[in-house]
């Protein structure tokens, strides 16, 4: 049960992260706001309520792992890591700048807390399988979470990985699909529909949960349920809204990879109040 004080804390943190996303992308003049914003509530629940991590010891062997397979949504990951204390918040203003560790896609060799250098879509789930298998071989009970974009499910490697994860009964592996229904070329259904997503994962041998990806209580309940499930991997299909949080961005494919101007940032930040 999510009590009111905890809900308020997570809501405020998610809004803070949304503000960070907009301001850093605007300062850079480029980036991907739509899919970063749709994943903000999920990422907030993971980093501020669920993950076993320590910002002071980011390589601690028993830590939980999170892989942002949709690496173009790096701003939401950077904002969460900064707010969680992995590096100074001031770094965020250097997004996509020469010499900054915060490049357009996450670099595990430059940014504390980043578990995998992602951005080439379709590969994150395979990374997660490797980490989950390593945990089993090392007799460690950490969880591995992989955030997938819904358009990313068009990649064949995702389904090869899904088959392997079920084959090896990786019950400490969780895939979370940020299902906002839009990709850079328009509606998912028009470009190449991966439906039925839940039935496909189930057919590949996964435990499947379907939630509202902006309902904090549902997100936390699903994450907690994955820790109790045994015998195979879990897929959480999180139904989200691209550009969530800002009225002029919501459900609009053009905000997949467009930076807002300063007037739009001001309007967006006023909505967060």
C-alpha cells in the first residue's frame, strides 16, 4: 500500500525529474523529450523506492542492475542518477556538450551508475540476460531490470532474447516496456505493430503484468510482485503517454526527438506547479 506521504515524495521527485529533462534538452538544443517523459514515473519508482543501490559505492557487487535499452531516453536516466546522488546535479546542464560525460546515449565508462552503454536499439535485453546469468553463476540475488521502448520491440533480437531468458528461467530478470504507442515515424500501429505484446511475452514463457505506467501505486505493486515470482522472467507492460506531464507534448510523435525552446520550457515548468 502506497501511503500519502510516500506518494507525495515520489510525485514531487518525478516532477523534478521532468523539469530536469526539459531544461537540459533545451540547453543542449537537441535530445529526446517524449520518451524520456513517458518513462519518468517508472524510473522514479525504481531509483527512489525499489532498486538496491548505493550512490557512494556504484559498483557494489550485490547491487540491482538497471539497463536503459532505449538509450535515446538518456535524459530521464541522467536526471534520476543525479537526483539520487551518483553525480552532481550541475552535470545535467552539460547534456550533449563536448567534453561532458552526459552524451546523447549513456556511456557506462563515463557516468557513475550507468550499467550499460546503450542506444543501438534491441540489445538491452540481451545485456540483461548476461547480467542475470552472471548473478546466478556468482550466487548473488540481485535483480536486473531492462527498460524497453515499444518501438524497440520491432527488433528481432528482442524476441531471441525473450526466448533465451525463458529457457534459462531467469526469474531475477524484469523487462519493463514503456508502451506509449508512438515512435519517431508516428503511431506504432501504423509503422509496424508488435501487438499483442502481452500475449507474445506470455507465449515466450514470461510472467506478464500490465499496468498504468503513470500510476505510482501500480508501478510499485508490479515491481514488488517481480521479487516474489519464481521460475521465469517477468515482463511489465507499462501503458504510458509520450510527453507525459506537459499538455502541449502529450501524445504527439513530433516530440520524440525535438528540443523545446525557452518559451515552451517556461510554459511546461509552470504546469509542474
